[in-house]
C-alpha cells in the first residue's frame, strides 16, 4: 500500500475524526486519528506491520519495543513480520518503564514502533529506555507522522513513517477551538489509569 492508499483506508474505516481533541502529547487539534479503527482489521494491520518492518530491512533488529497502549498491536505486527521479539513500555505515574519482566540485553538491536507521532515524546521515552537498558535503538518506525515539518521531533534515532499527515496542533493557550469555546474531547490512551 502506498501513502494515499493508507490514508484512504484510515478514512474509509472512520479513523480520521474531526472536532476538538487533546492529543497524547497534550497539544490540541481539530483532527484525531483513531488508529484502532484500522487495527480492527487483522489483515490490514499485518500489511502495515510488514511495510514498517521493510522500512528497516537494511538495518536489522532483534526486538521491537512500543509504548502502551496505542502502539502495542502495531508493534506486535511489525515483530511478527520480522520474526523479532516484541516488548512494550508502560507508564508508572509520569515515568515510562519496562514492566512485566521485560529486559533487554546489551547486544540487542531494538526498533521502536509507534502509531502516531506529533511531538515524538512517547517514542523518545522508549528510545531512552532502550539506551538505559544498554541495548541499541536503531530507529523508530511510525504509522503516521503528524509532527510539524518545520520542527521535526528529535528522537535520537532515524524516524521513518508510512504516512505523513499535515495537520496543525496547538498548545491550549493558542488553540483556536478553545478560543471558540468548543468542547474538548480526550480520546487517547495516555491518561488511562491501570
């Protein structure tokens, strides 16, 4: 699938929502991508995982690491396509950590897989976790990059995405929807309590 076909699949499945949203980054936007509408389709998810794995076939990896909750399914799909091990990080309070007995060896090469990037905060946290464990993060594979093209996120590793979506995001103070008094929706998973 090319970029246009992936965007078409997102639209066809009702994954592109319009309104007033708080993103996982905390920024506000009039567009939210509910990627789980795509992940309802296992065959499509498998195809996306295969394509994301292929983006890094010249730089082999042993393990895929994804931030919970949003990128677990996608990370697993990439790991399945590449016959790699898959782990995920979770939040404990404000800190991202590997739990559930997940460990990395010093010689492991790790691909970070993220679903949607706006500021790159969660992906950067996973890259930092991988480094702190002594392993080598080789890159970040992203389904959808909606970051500011004039100020791309610095993850400390190469970021490659299947889709680039140019959609504005704002701090709460500069948000035009807030200024209009529109109700704010918070459909993401970052602030879920487990």
